[in-house]
């Protein structure tokens, strides 16, 4: 992980790159503003107007850190009303971006995302992936099945033993994950020491920032016929006859929830070797770009947790479907946000 000083240096450089027509650029680090201290203060002229930008730098751009930055930036804004407050980080994801924009604050990250709403300039770039996804405090958090279980029932109060059984992990493993979530202020406890998610949206966004469906091994096939729901039914029938767990995801999962969606390809999690199922279906192997059916061998069998039936076919749980879709190339983010808006409630 980059140190704060290096993040600050690179954020300052990024600001200069975003404002190439700025004149008389002056920078001050650890600038005193009344009773506050700004990590970076930049003064410059742009299109005949003088601007002052104050930057609060955080190595992690996770929602918890961004909320703390919002508090500090609002205090600086009260001390220096004419300044434009900006948060800087290695990566600022969609959830953190929404928090900042809802508070009329700008942001710049080192992954290519930014939002600067100056009086005479608006610069907005979003949707860039994290250039350093191995942020240490969160990376180990999203490997366990615990996260998926919590997101499937975000309003449920759990005891540690119950959670461990549901996720099929050890008590110690559950304890470590819950401890980390408490440190992030994403978990709250009641009087009986049961815990529940207090920030399911933050947890979901954090998971998506460190996960892509491409972490699962993929095997692609040509389909003998046009991709239809009837074809998906044949996949389910053969998988069931083989005694395999399966669950549709990506476009196939979204199309089962919203029948009006087109089915350019089918992605299906399948337990075990896909070859016997493909043979029974009469499928021929194909390159991924040419395939109409893609079996995903889950790196974590917890992917089948919370799978539900829609139209007689199994679909992965909604948090898993969202996490798969959000980084999918074919209008995935659009479908993911629709799913979240219409079906997930957080």
C-alpha cells in the first residue's frame, strides 16, 4: 500500500494534469486553515477566476474512511468558505463517490476517477477499476463465505455460531471476519450481543471492488441452437441428472428475473467437471469470445449459498448476481444497478 505522503504527491500531480490550463499554480502541504490542517492546499487561476482547492488524503478510499474525510472537509469549508474541498485516495469506488457528491465535495483518485465541480469547470470521470486492488486491510475479508451469508439476509441478527454454520466455516474464521467488519463500522451489536449489518451497501461495494467473476475458471462451448430459456432448462435438467449443483448468473441470471432482457450468452456456475454435462448436451468446446455457453467452476463453493428458483431454474443469490454483473463487460453495471434498485433494497 502506498504511504499517505506518496498518495498526496500523486494526487497533487493528478490535479495538475486535470487542470492543464490553470495558471500561477501554488501548493502548500499540511496547510493551517484556522483550527484545521489540510493535507494539501492549491491556489491557481483558471479562465480568469482564482480558485482554492483543499485536499484531504486517505490511503484507503473505503466508505468508512471517506465519511471521516467528509467530516474534516466540511470543517475546513467552514473555516475557509471560498475553498473547494476534495478527497484524494488511491481508489474511490461508486459508493464512496456517491457519499462525496451528496455532500457537494470533489474527489480525485490514482485509478483515473475524479469529480471536480468548480465554478467555471466540471470534470467527471468514473467507472475506472482499482489499479491497486490488493489493499491489505480488505483483501482477506472477502475470501470467506461469511460476507455472502450476511448480504443475503442483511437485516438478520446473528450469533457467531449460527453464522459459522450457515457459511460452513470455522468459529475462529467467523470471529476474524466479524472483528474486521466491526473495525470498519459495518456491523452493530444489540443488547444480547447478536450482530447485524449496519452498512450492507458499503460491504457490497467493498466486495465488488476486490472481486470479479473472472476469478472463477471458465469453460466455453458452442450452443447447438439459439440461446433460449428452453436451452437453459436443458442445462438444468442434465446438471440435475448428474447430481451437480448449478446456478445461473450474469445475463442468464438477470434474464430470469427480467424476462424482457436479451440472452446473448449463458453463464452458469457448475459444481465439478463440466465435460460430462457438455457431452450430454451435445456441446462443442469454443474460445471464450465465440462461446454461447460458459460454465464457471467456482473457486468458492459458497457461491451456491442462497441460490433460489425462478421459473423452475436456479439463480445465484442477489448479492452474488450483483457482484458478478457489476464488472461484466456487456452492460453489466447497468443491469447490476437495476437489480440493486428494484430487488435488493440496499
